[in-house]
C-alpha cells in the first residue's frame, strides 16, 4: 500500500508539474512530499524528475517509472475486483476513452444498462479525439476506447468494428429534407456547413472526398460540441454530417431535424472501432462491459433510440 501511495504521488506531481501544487492537492506539506521523491530517486539510483526554475517535469526515467506505476495500480485494482468476485460482490471501475460519435447516446445507454446489472461498478468516460483515445490506452489511463476513423497506432487491439453510413443533417424545413433516398454530396455543398473543428472522423472522410473531387466547401461554423452543431443547423440553413451511432431519432424528431444518408458513391462508409491496448488483460468489470459493447454494436443498424 505504501508503494501505491507513492505511485499516486508521482502521478499527481507529473500532472501538476509542481511538488508544491501536488502537496497542496494531497493535503500534505511540500517538504514531506519532496522527501518521499528524493528517497524514491535514491532507491532507483537516479532522478525521475527534471528540476526546472518553475516546477518539475518527468525525465525519461520518470516516464518509465510512471508507466510501471500505472500498471501496478491497475493490477492492484484488478486483484481487488477478483477478490470481490470470490465473495459474490460485483465491483470495479471502468474508464472509457471515446470520440464524440459515441458520447451523446450510445455510451450513456450502455453504461446505464450495465449498472442495472452491476450497481457496484463505477465508470469514467473521457471525451477526446482519436489520437488522445489511443494514447490513453497506451498510458493505461483508459481500459477501452470507442473511436471512429482513422486508426493510427499498431498497439490498438480491435475487439469489434462496425461500418457506419455518413448521414447529412438539416432542419426539417430545409430543401434537402423534402427529398427521399440518399443525398449527393454536391447537393450538400450548395449550403454552408457546420463541422467538427478537428479533421478527424467524419470530417476526415469529408476532406478526403473533397480532395478526390477537387472540390471546396464553405464551412460556416466549426465546433467540437455536436449538440451545438445540431442546434445551429436547426436554427438556420446549414448542413452538418454525422454517423447513425452519434444520433438519436427521438432527439431529431423533438428538435425538428431531418437526415438522409450521403450517397456512398460520394462518401463511402467509415468504420467505428472498439478496442483496447494490445496484449493487456482487462479487469473483470471492463471485460464484461466490452462484451456488452460488442453485442450492442453488432445490433446497432440505425440511429439510437
């Protein structure tokens, strides 16, 4: 337990970049915390922090130590879960890193359904871009990740992947809403667009389609909040894009929004992935939640309920 407390101290210092700030956050004196770190560095035979004029930062040895420390803390939590399973008490903690696509509707539904069966489990969801989600798996900050196009790391072990259509969204009174069937991308480009700020996921596929056709688009609004984009679309003549997993038919109906799939000749389907760090053993709670997610993704054929 003493070592686990020390691991947490190093984690706190690394995050805050200051021994004094970490000590304040942990409600101990900076002198006592500094002594702990000096004793650890003496035991390791080399420093793990680089002392700066204002604060500290991990050096290479410190980064190696922190990866080890995180693994040890994860192993300890997994052991506690397994001991709880022996006594018939289901507990544990699951951290999910997710891109925007699964945040509004899919993950909340899956988490609440899981908690109905396992009320002793706790969850943390980290909304982030795909690059950060994969980094959080590597640093053991997240157990599993749900991401949409494109994967960039070889250490991402895919547990399940599903194809997702790209859909265009607009106000129910928009000219494009009055037609049926797939919409051509050229039709959408006649209107100002509301898009995610980062060129990832759906926007990445859109940028590729633009390059292939040597076309340009008029981006009137950029934002990472999908609800803001949808509200802007609802209030104006804008068009935005998403995937079915990121949308709720009830929300669209209640807010006067309509959608049509983009013709696959213009924008092919993209892949949504659920995965973990390669060769990592997940806790009981995380493993069971991953199995539930796999089943849900396999059954998800259209917009969320």
